[in-house]
C-alpha cells in the first residue's frame, strides 16, 4: 500500500457550530500526525446532518489519503457518523458481537444493565477494524477504502487521545512515508504581508529549483509577519540541519527586519538585547495606557532592565510627572513628536536609566482630526545615540492601535540597540 502523506479532519457535532463549544480534537490530531510526516490539508466542522456528513466524507476522500472523523459515535439518534460514512463508502453496517460484549461488560462493572440503545455503538462498517476504547463506550473504526483510509474516533478528548496514540504507534507508523515534519518560525517587522512575500518569493523559487523538502506558510500577526518554515526529513537531526540553512537564508533576505527565528515575541528579543547591552529602561505612555510596560514585564527577569513605567494620560500629567512644558503641548498638541521626545527625556531623567521611551497618540474611536486622524501615534526613544522620534498612523480599532504602537516602539528600540552593538563590535 502507498504511504499516507496527507490527511483531513472532520469534527462532527452541531454543538461545535455554536459559540459555546470549540473543536480541540483536530489540534491534537494535527500535532500527532505531523510527528509522522502526515500533513493536514484541511479541517471541517459538520453538524449532525447525515447528508452533509456523507458529502463531506466523499469530498475529503477525493483530496487526501487519510480522513479522520471525530464525534458522532454515541448511542442517540443524532449520532450519525457511522451511518454517514456507510453511505459515503457504500459499505453496510453490521453489529459486531465482540463490541456488544465489551459494552455489556462496561455497564456490568458499574452494576448496570446496558440499555438497548447502546447496541448502536456496536455497529461496524463491513471490512472495518474495531479500535477498542478503554475510556468510554464508543469504539473507533479503521476502514481501508482502496488506497485511502477512513478513521472514526469518539469526540471526548479523554477517549480520543489515548486511542489515537495507540493508533499512531500501531498503524500510522507503518503507513506513514518514513519522514517527519519540523517547523521553525521566522518573524519579520516593518513589512506588510504583501511586501514581505514579495521579498521572500525569489528564495522560494530557489528552493524549488534545488528540490529542497521545504514548505513555507506566511501569516500576518499584529505588528509582525510570521514565516512558518517546515522541513520534511527522516529524523530530527536532518530536519534541524535543513531548517538552519533555510532560516539563515530567509534572515539574510530580511536583514534587520527579521527579529526572531525561535518563536520569540518582540519583548523577549528586546529584553535579551537590553541585557546584552547592559542598558536600563523607563517608559512614559499616554495612549497605550501602560501596555508597553506590561509587555516588557511579561518577560521573566525583566527587573534587570526595566526601572519604571509612568502612564501620563492627561496633559497635566505630562507636565506634572514628566516635566513636559505646557507651552510645548499648547504649541504642538499632546500628540506630537516634540511632546513624545520630552516624555522620553523626562522619564529617563526621573528614573536615571540609560534609555527612555515616550508614546503619545490617538487610539480612537474618537479624537481624530484631518491633520491627526485616529491611529496617529508619536514614538520617541532617547538613549546614548540621542533621540529618535517618528510619527505613524496605525489602522484598526482601539486595541489594535495600542498594540501596534507598543510593537513599533519595541521594534524601534530593538533596531537602535542592534546598531549600537554592531558599532561596538566593529571597534573591537
């Protein structure tokens, strides 16, 4: 039989289509399949409608080697997975005596008589192998349909996970392609998704010409473009070597724009640079309301470099706490580069740190003007290099503007620290 290389997961249950229930089974299955080099091409959630399920199974079999259904194996009338798969594969169901015995024994151990309705759970597709369920009443099924495989598993994670683990050891390990999938994430700042993709595209073409076993997925995150680079290799050592080379090439394309290749957040990268540089920092925030300080303190050990944070939201607070001249605010407005610079200088002076950061802006949804629309933010960083200040306009709702502003501030600080460190290395 050919190896199983691709898979689709179908989560069954109308409750999964409501806001109160979330499909978590597919996440577990996807992670475990990746360990065997089987790529999940799609995930579906289908309600308890027999015809919808039948169509979903038929369509899935036309696209992938392995189809895994979770849920819908209970004893009630709305548990229709067995019947829908029977329709799709044109295989009749029959009652499996061994499954009936196990079900009766399960009830007997609890001092109960099995209700007749539970016999539905012993209905098995012709030619299917029964997968015992040690933690519940619904057995699973493994069905080979030509070169494809269909697997039926119960929905509760406490039942599904041990069953799937056993299945992975006993069956998938022998039917997989003998390779595994290994992934690293390269994070890029200062680029839109389309610009980042445009810069990376020649590298993709280079990899294809060399027939490298690499896949890349680009995801746009707030303030970052994430490249998920996946290597297909027979073992961890070869996977790591392939990834190291590919990640190095990707970082060379983006230079200083690439800020992480080990799934680190921007605040973690900045924290490492502050430690390496031996710097201390204090932050003064207006529109971000302490979010920058919060992100910095999310990193364990940040007390080594973060001295204090001040939220100076009103104009009076900017003047009284940070020493921003009132006439400067009146002349340029609270949201301006001169005020941001004075905020950075004031908090740095008060805290006695080597670096000060000032952020002031309009987070919205109100307060914008034609000259300074909602999303306008001025960010200043004062350090040994002097003062760097820029004004940006960030899109999105209030929370998005606040996060984007802190991400930009961290990125500006990261780049400044990198430049100083590079200058020090050049002098050595």
